[in-house]
């Protein structure tokens, strides 16, 4: 990660980060912490515009982007995150640079999330992240269950949540929609043919209306297909608007199929 016009680096607090101050950058300090444990991070990526506050480690595993580390400003924390095919799989925060190096090495070498967590317990591993590791079909199955569970928790409190729940339950009963990756945004229910962000916009989506009806739009945001009185009728309009050969959701992002 480089910049054509680097701005002056903001010094890290030497009291919080004496190891960074001594090494001269987060990347250099991370390399030293790895070497002390016999770990090889290859070349640690240095953010030239802010070398004391961020660094990255590339991965040899297919689909994994470099994981990036950022430091805390008011207390000693190293925050790490890593994406694979548009999904954040790696995340966590620790004050221990050595533990951070072990997590980065695991990400670099293609270790599974639970394997990384075993040597770096600060790493957070969610059920959905593990499902994404297993593949798109597993991610779709878990995402549907989690989405329905979340909506059921909100349905007694918010009318729009209740409407979206009715819609999601009707959609989940349709095999052609159950194989797509579902998500909500401002109570609208969306279906995407890929499991990573940015998501696809090739399937119609549904907005619950405050009068209890539903508006079906898409594939583009500004295109209105029609309105429906019931969740079942709304789902029928979505099914009628599916693109040809709309198969199961695949791993990756919309940009993988339609590069910018």
C-alpha cells in the first residue's frame, strides 16, 4: 500500500508502543515479532503514508486478500482484519504483538480460522465466517437461518420487521430463492447471486410499505415491478423477475463477474 504523496506520519505513543517506536514502523515491529517465533511473514506491507499505524500481510491462499493491522490511539490495541472473496473472515484485537504475528502468519499460510484461533485466541470466529470457509452453499444456509432469527427477535417490536419476517419466511419456502444469499437493508429484503460484497443486483428485491403492502423493485434500484398485498404475492413477483439460469449463489463478488 503506497502513496504518491505521503503525508507526515503521526507518531505512535511511545509509552503504549515502545516496540513500534524502536523498530521505526508497525511493519518492522511485526517482522521482528514473527522472527522471534520462527515465523515467516515474507515481506510485510507498509503503509508509506502512515507506517507507524498500519501494516499488511499478504496470503498465499487463493482468494484471501492481505490482512491489515491498525493500532489503537488511546490504548494499546492491534486490530486485524482479513477478507476472502468479499467476506471478512479474520477479525480480532490484541495488545500482544507476538500473538498478532501468529495470527498474521496463519492467515498468510492458509490456515483455517479455528487453527488460527488456536494459536491466537483473540481471533473471533463466527458461525457465518466458518460457513463461508466451507463454501457458498453452507454460507447461504447459515445466512438464511441467522436472518430469520434476527427478524423474529425484532418482529414483536417493529411492524416493518414483522412484515419483512413474513416476507422472508415466504421466500425461504421457495427453492429458487432459498439457494440465493439473503440480506436486509432498511427492512428491504434482497437476494444476491454471490456471497461476497459488493453483492449482485440481478434479482428483484422487496420493500415493505407502512400500509402493510409490499413494493417489488429491480433489478436496478429505481425500477418498480409492482406492488403486492401479501408476502406470498410479493415473492411470486420476485420469482417472475428472476434472471435466466439463476442458479445457486456462488462465492465471490459482483465485481468478479463484471470487473469494473
